[in-house]
C-alpha cells in the first residue's frame, strides 16, 4: 500500500467518526479531572500512611 492510498483511506475513515459535542466533552473533562484528583489523594494518603508506618518500625 502506498502513502497516497493510505491517506485516502484515512480520510474516508475520519468522515465516519462521530466526535462528541461541546457539552459532552466538558462533562468528560470534568470527570477525568475529578477522578485524577481522587486517585492522587488516595495514593498520597497511602504513601503518607506507609511512610509513617515505616518510620515507626525503624525507630523501634
């Protein structure tokens, strides 16, 4: 397959793609940010807890 054929097929495929609207994009973006913050807080809490546990074990 040459590059011209590839580009024609890619253009045809992109015409069939249905992109989300503005409202849906904003909703998904907010969801991703919220989930990222929640995961960061959870991982930070686990890290803090394990660090404190390790510090107590090493000072014994």
